[in-house]
C-alpha cells in the first residue's frame, strides 16, 4: 500500500494513497482494508478489466493483461495496488486469485470464440503458489474451457521469486512443461533482477514503467532500457514495455528492438464487452 498521508477527522481518518482517498472509521488500515476485501468477496464487488498488448513492429494485437478491480459501494473504486498487498497478507488472495483465473479465462475463451487469436496474461501472487494448488486449478480450468495452455501467460514480480525460490521454481517448471509462459513483471525494480534470470528459466520480461517514463528525457533511463532489451535479446527472452504514454517513448522502444508494448497511449484497461466491441470490429 502506498499510503502518502493519514489525517484523523473526528472519529475516523482520511487515508490518502497514491491512487485514491479513503475515508473510514478507526485508524487501523489493515483492518479497514481487510473489511473492504471480505465484503467484496461476500458481495461480489470484484470485476476484471483487460489491457491489450501489441507487437511493436506491426501494431498487431497479441493479447491482454488481466487486471482486477474492486468496486466498493462505500468507498468507490479501490485500486488493486491498494488492496492486493493486504489480501496477500491475510491470505484472501488465494480465494480472490481463484476467482480471477476463472473469470479471466472465461473472458479469454469468449475473445477467442469471437475469432481473436490472443493470449491472456495473469498476475500471480506468491501466496497462490506457496499455499495454494494453483497449478492443478489452472490446468483443470484450461481443460474445462478447452483453451490451449500456450494462450496463457503468468506474470510474477521479482520479490515473489526471491522470497519463495524453491517452490516458485517447482511451480514454474510444472507450468512451463505444459506450455504456459512465465514472465517477470516490473523488471529492473528489484534488487536481484539479473541473478533471477540465471536461477529461473523465464520466458519474458516486462520493463517497468518507471524506466519507460524517462526513456526520452533521461540518459540513464534510456541506457537502462537499451541494456535490458539487448540482454533479453541475447538470452532469447521476449520483452514487453509497460506504461507507454507517449508516441516518442514507443518509437524509441521500437528502435531498441523491444517486442511488444502496453500503455495508456495504446489503450487503457477495459471491460470485456468493450474489448470485444473494439477488437472484433477490426476483424471484419
Ligand atoms: P502491474 O502488474 O505492474 O500492472 C500494471 C499497472 O499499470 C496497472 O495498474 C495498469 O492499469 C497500469 N498502467 C498500464 N499502462 C499504464 C500507463 O500508460 N500509464 C499509467 N500511469 N499506468 C498504466 P492497476 O490495474 O492499478 O494494477 C496495479 C497493480 O496491482 C498491478 O501492477 C499488479 O501488481 C496488481 N494487480 C492488478 N491486478 C491484479 C491481479 O489480478 N492479481 C494480482 N495478484 N495482482 C494484480
Ligand atoms: Ca503485471
Ligand atoms: Ca508491471
């Protein structure tokens, strides 16, 4: 949680995070978020949005990243950046994660039935493979929905890997043996990025938005992005740049040889109906 300010107001408090302001009773933030989460599980306040990824060279639609949202009747839209860390802490992420996989794969099936040859990239929290049986769950879902495993990618952050190296390696191998790709999210922001590439067999990297942000303005960011891309190419890894907001950022990334692109410049995350309306219209 990226809380930037807590102001006490009467019996409650105004919590300002990098994303939203939340007014609530009491000052125990983890209890507060815990209550929002358990209510959301009980009352189905979650929904999914999907942000497309495109090939940088051709502009072809490749697939979507699945991103969860929580619409609280009391607090409005609660950002996943705010509630996921608490759901990971109290274990609720296991149940939410199950729901996310089912929903995102149902929606993927829908997209594919409309004639779109796309993949779905789903964020995986460490608790899901440490405590859960995520591999079995996912394989059952893929079979039930008749989706080829190659149409699913999983995104994990570096911290998830560092803290759970052994179980992560085992789970990865099981997924990869079935043809499901494993991607490293927010690449470059952790402390062990490069070492992880030696220890784990990773299929691709997502260059973090914080490097993309300054690629056209800061020499250091440009150098870091070009080094990451050159290294990934030599290692035979795919690369997605995330958080592209400017045309010039996209041009530079293309020149550096980055494979694919995701960001508000191209499209914001959308509900499934909007994805279908927007992308299937382009097929005809
Ligand atoms: P992330 O995996 O790094 O996801 C990318 C975030 O960047 C998303 O925010 C996306 O909406 C945002 N983004 C994409 N392009 C741009 C851009 O051009 N500009 C800006 N300013 N932002 C952009 P979101 O959806 O709020 O998700 C935040 C984080 O919450 C995610 O970061 C991920 O760590 C977590 N999260 C979201 N959905 C899930 C989920 O289903 N499961 C798990 N475990 N974590 C999730
Ligand atoms: Ca991600
Ligand atoms: Ca990311």
